[in-house]
């Protein structure tokens, strides 16, 4: 009878521990996903800022070569900062 009681308590504690671990895993996963979304949003905002600045400079310049150089510079800078994810 003692062994049966011990095993029942042991299994109930294992179930409780399993539930706690599952809950923690769910919270960690949700927090990780939220963090990744915030990072992606920040990267997109930075890219929009760079392309906005490039658009202003392009609109101020009449030459064809200048906008291409600015675009390539902005693209290279974004790749260097790893904002594009490639």
C-alpha cells in the first residue's frame, strides 16, 4: 500500500512539473516571437529611413549616376548592418 501511495504522489508531482515546464516553454516562445517581431519592425523602420533620405537626395539631384550610387550605398550599408536579413 505504501508503494502505491508513493507512486501516486510521485506521478502527480511529475505531472505538476511537466505542466510548469510546458507553461514556461509557452511563455518563452511567445516572448521570443514578440522580440523577433520588434527587431524586424525596427529593421524595416531603419530601411524606410535610409530609402527616404535617398529619395530626398535623388529628388535634389538631376544626374542619373548620383541616385544609382546613393541607392547602392544605402543597400550596401543596410547589408553591412544586417538589416535585410540576408
